[in-house]
C-alpha cells in the first residue's frame, strides 16, 4: 500500500490494482485510454467504409498525404542526427575533456543478464576495456538473476575472475526471485544491482553519488570507442547535469550481418526512430541502454520493479520526482547491441514480435504520466500538456497509422458497395494514395542509404549480394510496420485495456559466431 | 555539432503544414475526378472495361488505347469529360464488339466485353463408335438422358447475379429484382439513367426458351437459337448460333445442347 504522507507516494505505481478507491478507477481508465483511442480510430474507419465509403476514402488519402509530409519531416531529423553522429564519432572526446575537470567521474555500468552465453557478456566487457576510457574509473556490475540458476552465476564468476582486476570494481549481484511486489525482469534486477553497488562499492570507496554516472545496459551492449568520454563531456557540460538522463543511439550491429532480413529491417527501423527522437528531445524518453546520474536515480528509488518498460519509465519517474525539471540529453553517439534473431526464421519472427510488443507496451507509461500529472501540482501545466499529448499521439500513431495506410484504409474498395464502386473516387483511391505512399518511400530509400553507412564492414564470409540485399530489404518496410509495429502495439494496448497485463519477456540473444567489437563504419 | 535547432524545426513544421493544407484539397478534388487546366476546373468521369479475353485490341473513339493479355484483363480510362464515347474491341476470329458509353462527371461507366467467334463450332452428339472427328461420342445412356431433358418444358424464369430472365407472352426480358441495391451498369443507358428491365428479344420474335450461358443470354425463337449480351446500351451483339426453325436447346451439365429433329448437337467455343 502506498504511503500517502510521502510527497511522491505515487512515484512507483505499476498498475491500477496497486491503488484503492477513486485513484484506482482513475488509473484504470487511464490504462484503457491508449487501447480505446486506437480501437475507436480503427472502428471509425471500418464503420465509415460501410456507411460513408466516400468519407473513408477521403480520410485514407488525407492520411497518405500526412504520412508523406511526416516522412519528409522525420527524414530531415534522421539526416541531421546521422550527420551529428558521424561528427561525434570523428571527434576526440578525450581531447575535448582536457579543458574540463573529469577525474572525479565514476561510471557505474550495469549488465543485467539471465541465461546468456559467456561470449555475449564477455564481448560487452571487452567493449568496455577497448573503449578509450580508464577502466579504473569504471564499476562493473554483473546483475544475475537467482532464478536463472547456477549456470548464470558460473558465467558471472568466470567474467569476474577474468576481468575484475582491470576495473575499479567488478561485482556480481544476485537478484532474488519471487520478491513480493516485484515483476521478474530487467527493472527489478538492475534496481537491486544499483543498490548493491551503492552498498558494496560506492559507500565503501566513499564515492559521492553526484560523481557517479550509471550506464544501464543490456547484456549485449557494446560501447563504441569514446562512449564514456562523450557521455562524460555531455554530463559535465549539460545545463542541468544531475537533472538529465543521457541517451546514446542504439544500433544493432553486433550480429547484423548474420541476422535475417526481417530482423535487420526492424533493427535499423528501431535505430532510425531513436535517431529521429534524438533531434526531438521534447519527445525523447530514455530507451534501452541509457545513462543516468546516480544521485537522481537514488533519490527516485531506482528503476521501477513492477513494470515492463523500466527503461522509459525511469525518465518519467525522474520527471515526476523533480516536478517536471528533468530532461533527456541526446548524445548522438552510438552503442551497439544484438539484432533480434533466433536460430530459425520463425523463431526470429516470434522474437521480433515479442520484443516489439514489449517495447510498445511502453503505452503503460501513459496511465502513469496522466496519473502523476493529476497528483503533482508542481509540474507546470504546459509541460504536462505537451508531455501527455506527445506520448498519447506517439502510441496512437504507431498503432493506427500503418494499419490505416496499408490495411484498413483500403476497406472502402471492398465493402464500400456498388454506389461507391461506380465513382471515380473508388478508382482513384488506389492510385492517388499509392502515389503519395510511393513518394514517401523516397524517405525509405534515404534510410537504406543511411543504413549502409551504419553497417559494420562486411565480413569476408558474406558476398556482395548480401550488401545489395541490405538496401533492397527496405521494400519490406510497409509489411514490417504493420506486423511488427501496429499489431504488437495494438496487442499491447488491448492487454492494458482489458487488464491482461504483460510480464517481462527476456529477449534471447543468439549469435552464430564469437564476434569482435563492431567497428563503426561511420568513421571509416 | 548541435541538434537541429528549434527554429529550423519550426520552419520545417510550418512548411509541411502549409504543403499539407495545399495538397489535401487538390488531391481530394483530383481523386473525385476534378481536373485543373488553363480553361479552369473540369469535372471528369471514367470508363472501366473488363476484357476477359487475351489478345483483344481496345479502341476509344477509334484510337487504340490498349491490348488485353494474360495479366491485363481490364482497362480504366480516366480524365474523360462527360460525353458519349464509342468503345470498340476487336480480336482476330471474333465479331467486333462495340459499345456507346455515356460518361458522367465523378462517375465511372463500366462494361464487360463479350466476344463471339465468327464461326461457332457445332459438334453432333452421337452414340456411334468410330464417329468422325466433327462429332462427339456419348454413351447410349447419356444420349437418352440428354434427349429426356428436352421432354420437359423449360422454365419461364431463370435467375443469376445480373438479374432474372423472364419470358412473358413470348417476349424475353432481363429484370433486376433486388430493389434495395444499386442497378448494375448493364441496366443503365447512362450512369444516372437506369431502368430495372432490359428487353432481350426483338418485338417480332417469340421466345420459347432462354438461359444464361457463356457470359451472354442464349434464347430460342421459331427461327433458331441466338446469343445476346445482357446490356441495354447500344450496340448490343446478337449472334445466331443455330439458325434453323424448330430447333430447341437446353443447358445440360454446363454444355449448350441443341436438338434438331432427332439429332443432338453441342455448341462449342462460347
């Protein structure tokens, strides 16, 4: 039960059923909002296609035009972030730091893992050592799960044995299973790990919390050479360093050459989306691997342990905790992770679907944001309105727009009836809408060009044909948007709507080879 | 290097918002058939032609506009100002098909091409073994069963998706009986001018039997057996299939069977 005497008693609410009375009803309604909005939008299209197919056809054309200009608009952001990332990769951040005092900064790096392979985790640790940053200012936390069994602990012990001496500290934490009020998953694990690190490393070493930057990574996160230098520079020069989180660009390059086409398209789509968001900081929340000042994290009580989307929620926790005076600094510098793949094609499709359902389950933040905004009068109204609008619009458009453009929007042609089918509009709808969508595809062609710069050098075992496919793969985009964005998005929102809450799904890491740290093609 | 500046982003937003609001009305009017030229705004319509044959050449007002093929069984002609348009479809070995189609603004006039060979093949049905190749062999049982079909009187009404064939006082009509739905274009001289009945037979003819067959309507009169398109618009194709008085037909097992005296024939290529 929440202690309402605490000013921020609502900070770690996970679901409506953690509340009572009126608050519970309000939170439940907020949970239903994203699904209800998406369903209503699609429902209106279906009903209009039957009753007023002409209006439905007009709406489809209007959506196609909106999509075209939105693609252009977003492409400009993508292009700028691409340039910025290339620029940032070319800079010697250590040299830049020379004019600043940075020796006091400690990087606490958390690698949560479940039943992951030794080579995945050791690849990530080697990435730290190969980065141009003194490992003696790094604290590495190998955050194991008790429920993963002894083999996971053996992997951690081996890593600790091999690498401990290189870092300021390297500890293994063992997150206990079946803790009341916790959801098994990344959030509960890294929260436990962060507190363990505080007690076992920071306090004994006397490290002031405000000097510690926490990088909450995935087990497969491999840093690019100057990640820590770039992150430190951004931290030291930020307008509000302790009231900011720091977001790198997640690339999925670790296994990109061996990943199937679908996995590659989805991987780059995710990266591109994050690159676009980097240029729209007002819409940016933390995602996946991110960095956050330890002092803020500690004051906010770490990541939430009772939700799926802890990576983005931590931003909203901090936003609420500091009364809206908290932001994300997009550092436009990459980290590399694994593209989602499984040993079989069907397995990869399943994994991608489940991973995207987990990501789009971030719609659970909407209820949280709205509820927190109701309870926290200290956040300025304008900030509340903007944040709520951007989040609601984001999840609504993610789910509904691809379905409208590539499926529901064409319904008038099939169910519009004879009267509609006899109109010029019914014959023009496919060609007009298709023309706008085809022009929008230019945005995708540009994406294909960008993706080639982001891809690491082609390993010798792959032929040139695979490079060609890497560009041609973008033709799958309309399909992947529906199958791996809209449908899992709707799935996630309907689960929230009907109270069939999701648990945390651990993305299995599958690599064919023991990969070296990927070389950034951008700097080649 | 700094992130994209808020000022630049605002400029892009307003630029695209402006383009969006300019594009939307233009696209919606265009999709509805409006065309913009030096003469101002024109309201246009279109013609949609189904051509369920390969290798047919399509002409619009005497000008070739396309050919049908394996993957190309229809033609849409847009941007047509409201007027009458003559469509002709030809294919070697077939009667040319012509139609006068009236185009109205914002609407599409549609028609389905009906091609009939110049010479329809007729094969005699026989029970004799070793019969010549111009005949088709039937077992005695089949032959008797076919003959028996002619002993029963044909129906005076036959329904299909395009309407119901009705023989009234010797005259043949195609009628649309689904009052709630929109009339198919074959009932419409122009898209906005439709009547739920098409007179199929000529006034002087007395129709004894009628059936839907091979994309057209086959009917028999005292002077023979004919096939005609189901379409009210000129010029409708009427082709004699078996021009012999006293002959009758039945559609049996999807085959068009003609009885002439004691002999049975099958009309092929339709």
